[in-house]
């Protein structure tokens, strides 16, 4: 048995009408804040979030749509900031301790045992000072992929250091 609830035909038609009427407007309102591509995703997610509402009871659909969409944008930014802080807050492998020749050699050995995909992201971030966004742009990958590879690289370093 599925957990998915189907909309009754009247609600589905009403939601479809609401989407056709306001989706372009909502996308334009959001694109100035988050860019066109992300705005399209937020519009879709907004309509998914309002499906439980009784659409006949909505007095101000534009206000509801905009509030739900802005809440989604705010929540996503908050989630990304938390993830960024968690990844940046991890113990840096390269620092003052890595100045000693033995430590540099150990660090080099750790980097050589790391898979190349993770190593590239790690080196660009920790040694070249590139942001995750810059790395994503340079490699043609998503920000989430950069974050995932960086997390794997840091985990690899920590495992090698027995921390």
C-alpha cells in the first residue's frame, strides 16, 4: 500500500488552474532573488507544498504562494549555510603543524591515497583558497557534488590521521 494520497479531481483541476494562473508571476518574483533556474525549482516545490490546502478556501492565492516560496528559499539558504559551516568548521589538515617536513610528507602521503575526485576538490579548497561555488563552476559540477566530495575528502584525511 502506498503512502501517496491522490487529489480528488476537483482539487487537481483547481491546483492546475492556480498553477497556470500564477506560476509565471511567481517565477519572475523569485528569479531576482535566486536566479531563473532555482526559481523554477522553487515554483514547483511551492505548488507541491500547497496541495494539502483546500484551494477553494484560499482568499489571497498570490500572498500564499509568495509566502510559501520565500519560506522555501529561506530554508534552503539556512540549510546551505549550516552545511557550509559544518564543512568549514572541521579541523583543517593543513595549517601551522603542516610546516614541519615530516608533517608535510605525511600530508602528501594522505593526499596521494585519496581518490582523485576528492583530492582535486580538497586541494582547490584548502590550499588554493577557492570557494565551493568557484570549484563547482571550474569543474562543471553542482555545489552539492563539491560539498559531498569535500566531506568525503575530509573524512578520508581524518581516517588516515586516526582522529
